[in-house]
C-alpha cells in the first residue's frame, strides 16, 4: 500500500517530530506528572495568545478553500478553536491562578510571535495546499500528545495536566485532526511536484516552530531588555 503523503512528510522528519511532540522535556514532565506549574502557566498564556492568531489563519483558510466541504470543516475547526479551546484556556487559567485581565493583557513571547507571524504570512500569501500543510503539525501534534498521555497514570494524577489532556482527547478534536490529515492527502493527490515540495517545506517549518514553542515554555523565555 503506497505511503500517504502526510505520513511521508512526517516520516521524512521523524527525528524532529519526536523531538517536538514526544521527547521534549516539557512533554516528558507532563507524562511523568512532575511539570513545574510556573512553566505550565507560561505555556497556557502563550498558547492562548497563539490561538488568537491561529483563528485568523483558519479564517483565511476558509476563504481560500476550494469547495464547500473543506470550507465547512475549516469553519468547524474555527468554531472549535474560538469557542471551545479558547474558553477552556480562559477557564483553565482562572483555576490555576491567572485572572482573565492578566491573560488578556499578556504579551506574546519571541517563539509565539515568530510562529504566528509565519502562519499568518503563509495564510495571506500562499495557496490552500501550503496553508493546510502549515496547520497540520499543530493539530496533529497535539492529537498525538493527547493520545500518548491519556494512558499515563502519573499525568492523570495531576489535576491540571489531566484536564489539559482531556481537551485534546475528545472526539471532536480527533475528528477534526483526522479530517485535516485526509484533506492534506487529498490536496496532494492533485498537486504538482513543485506544490508538494512547498507543502513539505511548510510542514517542516511548522514542526520547527512547534519545537521552539515547547522549548520557550520549558525555559520560561522572555524578551531581552
């Protein structure tokens, strides 16, 4: 059976993929149940800020999608992110001691700004093939992390980690991940070799930014004075 294009992209960079989504110390600490709450707070604030621009990227994907079915699914992804995932972040942050006013007034750190600027630039200036490929590592990566953590007793024994896991293991999130994977594969079926190369480049850059994003939270990175 021929290898699917999404699997080909992932397997072509499997070492970096695992470094970002499996073996990063932030994720390992979640799995072992000993993640520093201050690192988690940093992550949640930056992830919330990331999602604001992520929604803008998805909105642009809706406008560039080539049929009603893909428009509908991107709209569902936008709704899930804007009204479910972001509300989960607000509620979650309140529970761990971050009031909404602090969340809304927070500043994006270097890794967050770089990642969202890259995604927005891709969405404004490139085709739906490249946009979809650039979005996939985030959607697929969190799905995979959730699956890897949901059977960890140590992770689920920690209330804030367990709640985070539940946000990325629900059926709606998994269904949207499955759709995006299939959609990227469908786009690749009709794409030229040049377009496929561009899709691979976008996919790779997003994995790199995924790693930098986790690393930023792990190291509590900020701007230089």
